[in-house]
């Protein structure tokens, strides 16, 4: 398997090269040259597998000759040994829906599923190839802590994470800034997540700096993150249907960066029986507006009680756009360059019909999110975090009986949960003292030159 850019100006590269490149050198995102398909017999058989064994089956066709089956299996086992549930991503019934719990990793967020794997994958690649990797990423809350926990203390790896100052939850902030390993560098920027993402993309597009300082990506621009997330769509479907390939399922996905739902789109293209994907957003609804209207247009980021979704420029949208425009890389490049200049891009009626064929959408207000947490708690005793509540409320409005992705432990957003339920959710014992731990973090203006110099001083000083 080889990987190409959505903008068509990069020669095909291997899986390892794609992982280490992160953002394609032409400014696009990397995708496999083709998406492998899964037959009905395999789908039925996979439904009975452990999560780890299923991950090997799903991932193996994508890794080419870079990892053997045994190497991949060992990598997967090591990555998910850190999770506190035997099923890794268990499925539970809540009312009329099924909830896919993705928060059983070390930082209590769905990002752990991908970033525990990616951290070990980076380490494996460096062992094979030598050299050093300096990871640069921006986070709206969960990616940062998951990435940090994935690579803390690892030889040959440094990590620099930008987060918007005071625009993440107190638990999210402490999970990042209380990691004091020498290879971890937290930076609070005076701005929004979109500012951080803009800086990250700019530094990756500075090819001299990227090469001379061995930059690597952990944001969902890195294909390996999407690949790891594809697995839990197959796992949830198998748990709910028992492997009956005649049973199609609806998935409801709270998303701001389009990565989690794009993983579902990849699973659909591989042949997983998915009837609809519900794209659920909060009040920052650029993606929902696109699905409804065919116009992808910038708005202003408004802080919310589901801060990991407070995004306007969704970094994985370009991957979907590539397929939506029937793999026309020149047209993708034209559309994205226009979006960069004008803040808007549109698709034609034929493309809009292709969107409508698979996606439903709704934007969930703050009031509706709190009501969903309260009503679910009163009805079943189950506690939703605000992001998950966006997804379950969307399913309530669009298609009850969905598999709803639960992206974070409710204790990560205790203030919102307490407001809705009257009760403060408890952190697990492993994090009970989190808010009292020592922290280390730099606070800097959201300017490319300032962040670049900080990295140079840290790496070369």
C-alpha cells in the first residue's frame, strides 16, 4: 500500500513515510492509493474477535510491507494494554441507543485509541530507521493530553503541543501541563484552536524547518490516527449485530475536526454495513452547514461547554472533499486554495447529492446539550459528557437506535455535568489528585515566528 496527497503533487510514499510526513509536502493530506474492501464472510468472522485481533485485521492491508503481521500484532497489544476495560471500546445500551465508550484509555478520551497506537508506532519506526522526531500539534482539548501520554519519556521523541489559553477544561489543561517529562513542551497560546492549527500547518509547510528539525504530526492530519479509529466502527457494528451482514447501522458522531466521522466514512467504503452517518456539531456548525447547504464557510469560533468541538477549520475535511470530488486532486487543490483566500468553498448539485446519500446532520445548542445530559441521567442513570451528549441528542432528532460515539469521560467536563445533573462526576482513582499536581507550561502569543523560535531554543539551545 502506498499513499498519495489530496492535492496530487507528492509522489506515492510508503506507510512509514506517510506516518512520518504527517502533512503532505504539497500542503495536502495523505490517503491510501486505494481503500481495501472487506467481504461478507470476513465481516461475520471479525465480529467475534477481540478488539486487538480485529485491529490487526483492519490495519494490516494499510501498512503494506512496512510491518509484518506479527510486528503489527505486538504493536497493537502494547498500545491497548494501557486501557482499563477488557473490551478496550465497550458498547453499552443507553435508552434506545447504543453508546460506544471510547474513553477507557489513560487520558479518558477517544484520542487515546489512536494516539497510544501512534506513539508506539513512532517509536517502532525510529528503532528501524534511526533518527529523531519532534512532534508538533495543536489541540482543542483532548488530542494534546492523549498525544503527550502516548510519547512521554520515549527516546528520540520530543513533543510540542499548543492549546488555546483558558479555552480547554481545567481537567484537560492539567492532564497536559502536569506531565513534567523533559521531552514534553506545553504551550498555551493567546488565541483559539484554529490559531494553533494555522501555526502548525504553517510550520509544516516551511519545508526547510520541517526537514531540519524532523517535524512529525499527531493531529488527525496524520493518517495513522484515522486508521486506528476505523477499527472501532467495525468493533461496534460486530458487537451490536453479532456479525449479521444484513443489518445496517446508523452511527452518530460528535465532531469538530471531521477526523472521527471520516474514519466512519473509510469503514463505510471498506464495506461495513453503515446506513447513515449523523454528523453532530455544537454551535460551531461549519460542518453541519456544509452537509445541509454544500457551502463550507468560515464563521467565528464561539466557546462552548463542548470545547473540543470549538473549531471552524476542520483539518480532515479535505480528505472527504477528495472523495466527494471523485478523487480529482487538481480540483481539490483549487477549492482549498480558494477557501484559504476567501473563507468559503462550495460544491455542485451532483456532489451535494452524494453528501445527502450518506450523511445526516444537526447542530446542537448549549441548552439542548445540557438538557440531553439531564434527561439521560434521569432516565437511565447514565452520565454523558457534553460532547457525547451532542451526539446522542442528534440521534434523538435524526434516527434513534443509533450507535453513538462517546468521546470522553464525563469527569473531564465536570462543571457542565454538574450544571445538568446537580452532581459532580468523580475522576477515576488514577487521576483523583490531578488538579493538585505540579504543572509546567509556556504562555505565548499565537504567532508563527514566536512558536518557531520557542521550538528552536528548546531543541538547539
